[in-house]
C-alpha cells in the first residue's frame, strides 16, 4: 500500500468530500464563540482519526482507480456516492462522527502541534503495519 499523499493535501480533499455532510451536522457557532478549532483532541481521538484516515485513503485509492475506467457520467456519479458512503462508514467504524472527523482535520490545518501529533501517529501506524 502506497500512502505518500501529504497530510495537508488530504485534509483539504476531505473537506471538499465531506463539506456538505459536516456542515449539516456541525452546530452553528455563537457570534462571540470564536473559531471552532479549539476543541480538545485526545490521543484516542488522534488514533481514531488516523485509523479513519487510513481507511478513507484506501477507499479513495480503490475508487479513484475504478473511476478512471468509467466513461458514463451516471456510473461515475454512482461510484462517487458509493465511495463517499464507504468513507463515512469507515469514519464511523473508527469511532468518530463525520463532524468530529472534519473538526479534527480542520483543527490540524490550524494547529501545528495537533498536526504533528497526527503525523507521528500516522507514521507509527504505517510502520507497524
């Protein structure tokens, strides 16, 4: 398995992929609440995020290959929806909601310490598998 995609590029892609789902599930901020990037992320959350990330990455690679062979736009749409459903299931199976997953991804884009923690957990996961 080849997982060399930079984490930030993936986080951006995941934002596009789950943006509409997460927007519906993330509570609206109060006007004076400040940015939503301040959630406390435990080591368990990081581990769950990495597990979900790895599964989503694998599904993404699989469906990207399948989509390269599709010429019919209806079939491509169906495959994209199927992939998104599997990615959502993988995130749930890792112990996170779509909203939590996206919040962690968003926070990692803003918080160098969290990003490093995720990168370390991801490296450890890859080396141990």
